[in-house]
């Protein structure tokens, strides 16, 4: 990543159209059927916690955090984490996620969930959730549910149905 002149910043409303196009290229139209996308329907991301990466004026990546709840307790949902194809495997995704997690911790949040690729996210400190702790409202591979504690023992305080914030 050091050879890239990346600039990181919080997302703004002006970035949303470019982020949607990036997600469309990366994940295609089938993304809307996934449970994590369905949870985010009609819920605006927390722009102060969500991060973008640019090279010059070009958006090359975005990490979005959205407020959700687990059993009524406030939680954040990470995703999508998207990086333009030529910039993948260069540390951009990891840097985006770390900046968003740092912003969430600084803002006083306790727990972040995601549905994603365990080998990638475990490198960032995410842990696979125990079976049944977080119950998503649609089909989700339980082996892909991960969490990141921003406060010690935050996971122990959250159990139950995952709902939109």
C-alpha cells in the first residue's frame, strides 16, 4: 500500500453515488437479495464512521458502517467493504476497515457485526460468532457471522434477533 498515494476520509453524502457504482461493479445486482443488504434497506449509513479511500479525485474504496440492533441493543454492521479491482490485495480494504473501526470506538460504540469472509476479517481481529448468538432475519451462513468488540465483553451483552437500527 505504501506505493499508493491514498487519502482516507469519512464518507459524505456527495460520495454515495460513486460508492453505489463501486458496489454494483464489485457485487452485481444479486447483492440486494442478501440478508445484510436487506437489513440496511431504508437505513442510512453512519457517514461519520464510514470511510472512503481516494487516489487523487478517484474513489477506490469504501467501508460502510450502519447502525443496527441485536436483541434491542445498539450494534454496528460493517459492510459493504468494497475496493476497486486494481487496488485489491494491496492493503486498501484493511486500512479502510481499521479506520472505520477506530472511528466507531472513538464514538463510544461497543460491538461491530458483519457477514463476510472469515480468513480476511479474522486478520483484522474479527471473531466468528457462536451459533445462535446473533439471529439474522434471513438466510445467512452461520460460519460467516463475525464480530469485533470495541469494548471488552460487548458480545456478552448482545444476543438475539438482528434488526435494522
